[in-house]
C-alpha cells in the first residue's frame, strides 16, 4: 500500500499589514475622534439622556468619554479631533457609549473619573458625582482682591477651612489648593463617601493638611473654629426626590435628601455655624432652589447670593459677624 504522504504545509501567503477589523456596531464608518463624537451625540440625543454630572450637554459628555478612553485630558480633545482612532480604541468608545445609554449611569461612574475646575477626582457609586457651584466660586470670589470681588482678604492668610458634607472630598481638596497655608477638616456621615475622599486626598498628596472626619455635621469637631466653612449639603426637597432623573438614582440618596422642603440640613448648618467660625470668617453654602424659603425662614440674615456661570441664587455667603 502506498504510503500516504503528508500534504506539504501550505506556505503562508505573503500579506501586507493586517487590515483593521471593522468596528462592531459602526460598520467601520467611524474613523476620527470627531466621527465618534458625532455618533455619540446622535445616540445620546435619541436616548434623551440627562447631563448633570460634570458636563451639561451631550457634546461635552461625549468628548469626555472619548478623551478618557484615549487617555487624553478633555481639554486635549480639539487638538486630536481629526486624528483616527485604532480599531481597539473604537470598540472601547462604542462600548462606553452603549453603557452610558443602557445603564443611564453618569459618565463619571463608568470611567471612575470626573474633572472639577480642570482637576481630576476619582469617583464611584459610593459617593455623589462632584458638580458643586462652590468650585467655581472658590476661584471667582476667594482669590485675593485684585478686582474687588474677594470675600476674604488674602487667600494666603486663610489658616483653617472646614468642608461639611464632603462626599468625594472634591471641595476640601480644591480649598486646600486655593488656600495654600490652611489646614482643612472635612466631614461626612457616610463611611463609603469618606473611603472615596481618602483616595482623593492621597492622590492629591494632601494627607498632611487635610483631615477627614466621620459624623453628623459639626459633631465630630468639638469646639474647633475655622476661618472659612464651605458646604454643599443634601438639599433636594421631597418633590425633587420623587422625580430624580435615572442618572441621579445611581447616586447615594443620602447625598440628596434634604427633607420636606429640602432645607433640613441647611437650617442646622446655619444655626450652628456661628459657633465654629473665627470672627473674621464666613460660611459659603449651596442650597439649590430653596432661596425663597430660606429668606422667609431667616428674614434678618443678610445672605449674599452668589451667581455662577450655570446658576443664579443657589449659593449664599454670610460673614461670621452676621450669624
Ligand atoms: C450633595 S453631597 C455633596 C458632596 C460634595 N461636597 C460635593 O460637592 O460633591 C452631600 C453629602 O453630605 C453627606 N451628608 C448627608 N447628611 C449628612 C450629615 N448629617 N452630616 C454630614 N454629612 C452628611 C452625604 O453623605 C453626601 O456625601
């Protein structure tokens, strides 16, 4: 019987560089960062997503997600807008776009990152996604008095800051950066939120002058007093709690719930803050939409309402001498 000879191995055909695989879900039509941006915005609009977690519109949200995937700061998006992404990068971007739509989770939770005033913070579902107007106000009203808008004298003379209801620690960290000679105390009642804050404090190398405390408002602080108290407490009223968008329902309820009129915690802060402020200090407090109710409850307090790019009358300042 004739021996069956093994068929000779077929010599591999000579090939050029492998053609990029078509992207699943895009038919390979999306090539540049701009293409992916346009696609994401169309999908986000069609899905009627809500944008309230570090970005306020679908373009910024999409640019953030695309930049994160490509390890770029969102400010770098435009520089690379016409550059092509690789097939693997494209698949990751499409996956994120899909997850943003199907889960309705804030983009920040999907990539564990949010930028506030251009500063990156780690974030996950143990704490609310930072978006307080106080970040902007620290820059616009607490940066020294060159233009006459500063509510304190020289930021270098601020020696002590308290951030009540610190969540991820974002405002405490921005304050520590704004006031380079201050020690900062930051309080939250949630140990989950404080675990995230601890990570951010370490990431920003501030453990030597920023201390986290667990407890109910001023309780863990004894008789300590401060040059400046900043706070973005829970302030959503019962009606608002009942109609939170799906994106916000991924966040801890404790971060929002301010009781029937939204002002339960704000009232407690106003009532107690005077005892924890140094004579030339002051309180900066965000309260959302409760301005009318608060002014009715405290008709004699000279609250100074501060506006930001995206808010009107949602944050007040009051000097220690007026409390
Ligand atoms: C609106 S979030 C603000 C978080 C952070 N400051 C920010 O701007 O992203 C409110 C925070 O207050 C905390 N909180 C709620 N009740 C509190 C209380 N009685 N004492 C201290 N913290 C409280 C929540 O856990 C939540 O982290």
